[in-house]
C-alpha cells in the first residue's frame, strides 16, 4: 500500500454525512430570537441552548465520521480516537432536544415526554451514525500507543515536510543535488508507508518524523535560498556546496538506517543519530 502524496491545494472529498444536523438545527436560532422578542426569556434560552448543543453535536459527529473514514482509507484497524466523538455528539444532541421539548415550547411536553424525545434522538443517531465505542473488534489503543487521530496528524505533517523539500529542490540548479534530494524524499515516503502499515512504530519514530524531517526541510530550503546569493565557482560557493553535499550524505545514511531499524523494530540508536544530524546542520552553516 503506497502512501498517498500530500497536496495542500488538492480538493478534498466532500463529507456529506452529518450536514443534515446543521440544517435541522438552524431554525432554532431564529426561533430563539422570536421568543426573545415576544418576551419569553426561558423559551428563548432553551431554544438557544438547543441550537448551540445541536451545532456542537453535528461538529463532533462529523469529526468522528471523518476519522473513521481516514482509518478505512489508510487501512488502520484501530479505534479512531480516545474521544468517542459520535457518542458524545449524540449525547449533546439528545440533551439539546430534551431542553427544547421541555422548555423551548410555549406548551412544553414535560420531563417525561421530553425524555422520550431525547431517547428517540439518541436512538436515531446510533442507528444512522453508529457510536465509535469500545465494542469494535480492534486492538486496544493502549497496546498501540497512538490513536488514528494522532497518527493521521503525524503522517500529514511529515508528508507536508517532504513536499516542502521537493518544492525547495526545484530552485536548486545542481543536478546531483536534485537527484539526491529526490532519493531522500522517496526514502522518506517509504518510511511513512512502513509506519502506516504498522502504526506501532509511529510512537517510536515520532521524533524522526517531526525533528529529523523538519531539519532536512530547513537545510534544503536554506541551501536553495543561499546558493543563489553566492557567486558560482568562488571559494564561498564551493564551500557551501561541499557542506550541503556532506549534509545530504548524512540524511541519506540516516534514512536508510531508519528504514532498516523500522523493519527490525529496533530504534534504540535513532535518537543519537538525530542529535548528531542536528549538530551537523548547525555546524555546516547551510540553513
């Protein structure tokens, strides 16, 4: 399974499920204003609270659906998040409709009738949206050490750094450097693919994805920006190229070793290598 390349300008697929909740809740807002205009403060307050709770519920339910879609798309067999967004959203929506049914009508249904409305709303949400609860036959989050929500954010940030390296490499005229940067981004994506296949490694590789890739991005952007201001063929230009070449060698080496350690499930020495790279980036002066 290949990692989908990140394109920040690409149009994302529409997420329609849950939109109806916004539409159904919207009339409560003008209804609250009309009640307030008529002098029924309690009714207005109940309708306003119902509107706010319904909007919040819709947002949470849609977030739960989005995370579940991401888990399916990335083939991640685990609970999407430690927060059960759809269940919480359904509870808030039921509470909002309870308040509207009891206090938000000029002749309310009373506590029992309002509770029946709330139960009906809760049951409808469960039947249509499902609850992302512990009943799913997926590994426990504690056994994995990272949730789908965290993993998706981690992978997207890493892919964004890889894209930034690719964009900066287009401003570098040196064919050798562009080819090596192409190999580096290809190797980095291979690491993301490995982590996506086995998310257990994501928790241990977090520092690599955040610190190391960001350092590679900084040094590439720094060289792309600096080499244009340095005269070609001069001592300064040659020194800058030599420094950048050494950094690229280190980057390529660590990416190869990182991939091997992920395959071997052995990341004990990775932190030391990242620290060495950080010191080299500062020393070479190409950032």
